[in-house]
């Protein structure tokens, strides 16, 4: 790889890191070509971008953006590395989890995840990452919580005339 090609890859990665607040670093070393192709299809279907790059180029791209901000992921840059970029922080975790179930395999291994400024390191974090609530899910919960008292009051008001009508004949 020439210096020019390396610089192009670094610039491409810098663009991706700037574009997305969420990315996952995975190890796809022991996957076959067919399995990697299948994983890429899963990613494409969920609007998750998957890129494979050399660890040194990934590190240089991250350091050129903000060395301090991404310092937690540097230790994860070893062996074969595939990056998964997504707007939704939950989608890559769900893809990895479902891919593992589908293939009855423990691969790809989650090395680290960078979610809105927080770093999750290690494969044991995958289950927690699949349970992250998306922005839309959180908004829905807040709206549901705000509507709940109003619905109870309306329900009580709607049932009140029926209750009064039912009590009146019983007293007579």
C-alpha cells in the first residue's frame, strides 16, 4: 500500500468517524469469506456501514480527529478489525447478536464500541449494548409517561356517570 493510498484510507475513515457518533470495533478474523459477505448483507439491510481497515490507519484517523476523545478504543486495535458505523447505537449490537445465533458461532467478537462519547470494551458488553434504548424508544416512553395520568383522569371521568347511574337503582 503506497503512502497516497494510506492517506486516502485515513481521510475516508476520518469522514466516517466525523459522520457517525456510534461505531463498533469487531474481530472477524476466523470468519470465512462467505460469512463475512453474509455479515455485510446484514449490515447493509440495517443501514450499518461496515469497513475493514488496518489498525494503524484506524488509530491515525482517530488521533487526527481527537486523540483524547477516542483514547479508550486504542487498546482494542489489534488482529483483524472490522468497523461498523451506525446512526442507531443499538443496530450493530443486534446484527452481531443475530449473526451469532444464525451461525451458531461466537464470531464476530466485539472488541469495543464507541456510543455517543462512551466506550464499551470487551465482548461481554454485547448483551448490554443490545438493550440500549434508541432515541425514538426513549421519546415514546416519555410520551407514554406523560399521557398516563391524563388517561387515568379521563377514564375516571368517563366511568363516573355510569357508576352513579348504577348506584341509583340499587338504593331504590
